[in-house]
C-alpha cells in the first residue's frame, strides 16, 4: 500500500495554507504598521494563507491629531470589527460612528478617512489580499475636528 498523505488535500482546505494559532503573547504590538499613531499585532493569518488574507489587531497609540487622511485600499475584501472603544470614519461624505461590537465591511475602493477615536480604541481588521495597497485620494468633503483626549 502506498503512502497517500502527501498527495491528498483534506476536504475543505486549500493547498498552500496552514493551521495557525496565535496567542496574545506570541506576537508583539508593533509601531511600524500603516499608521504611526496606531499599534499593530499580527495574528499569523497572512503567513498561514500564503498572503491571501491578513488579520491584525489595531489599537490607538496617540491622540487623533491628523487622522488617516483621505484614502482608498486596493483590496478585494476588508472588514473592521471594533473590539474596544469607538472610532469615527468618513465614508465618502458620511460620518460613521463605529463602536465596540460593530462590524464594517468596507467595499473595495470606498474613499474613507478615520479621523477620531477613543484612547481605548482597538479593532480587528481582515483584508484580502494581505499585501493590499493604500492610495491617497482627494477630499470629497470637509472632515470634523477630532475630540481631544484629556
């Protein structure tokens, strides 16, 4: 009888993916993500999916002075699940308050601006592909002033 374990792929799995289990102490909070006023913690999904998806936690590191600026992402899929605190986004010309427990699906290409957030803000972001691009965009409207931290 031959060994088939190397040639078979388990049902429901994709070639090039692996199991991943990241505990809170396994990956550090890092300041070298997309925005310098946030901290990022990798959850191991980009490596486990061969770059098809990234999942990371994002948390406030500094008070919101300038925000993210107007931009869009070149991505096929993006969600933000607010786990703590709150954040205010502009999605095109609409202010959207995202609070703990809320989930936002940011459709591909939507122009947005995260301009205000609480000191305890933390969210889970899942994006595909993992190496998505961010493109600065012209402002479609004015942005409200952020709430100062005490």
